[in-house]
C-alpha cells in the first residue's frame, strides 16, 4: 500500500536535511545520523518514511563503495540494534513470541524465521533480508 505524503511537509524535511550524493566521511556521518534518528522514530510520519528511504539509499551507496564488508550474521545485527537502544527485550519478545526465542536467536542457536524477519524489517524500516541467513 502506497502512503500519500504531504509534499509541503516532505519538502520542508528535504530542505532541512539537504540530501545529496555523499562524497566525504563527514557527509556520511551526517546522513547516517539522520538515518538512525529516523529509524528509531517509532511514530514515523509518511513524509519521514519517504525521507528515510532516500537517505538510506544515499548511505548505502556510500557504504557499498567505501566499506565493502561480508554480510553480518542476523543475530549480530539484532544485537547491535539492541545495544544501540533501538528495541528492548519486552518488544522483542512480542515480535518473537517469547523471551526464550529471543534468547535462542541472540545466542545463535535459533535462526530468525521469515515472519520474524518481516516484523523486524517493518519495525526498523530495513530490508527483512538482513535478518535472514544467507
């Protein structure tokens, strides 16, 4: 489902952030901070979501060029999100159905299934693929 955005509100957000192709490490850090702020905004508006999509594309393009890395383990990605304060154990238990499942996933003894990956992707505005094993 496509959300309708208020172009005036979106335009103001874009004017404030001034997105452009990232050319320097300082620009990368600035846009990464914007993406993280939008990622962890639980009450994201459609305009903020559209801005996040744009900024995330710019950050990802810079990272692909300047930080090529092997794909992270999904449990490590989730652990990083927890450590960043993006989610707590209670909310994770709601997504996974139990605190036992959360503990197993974080310990790496249980894989994140596609339903959980989709829920995590929706919660953090990320591709569910990063939460799935290759």
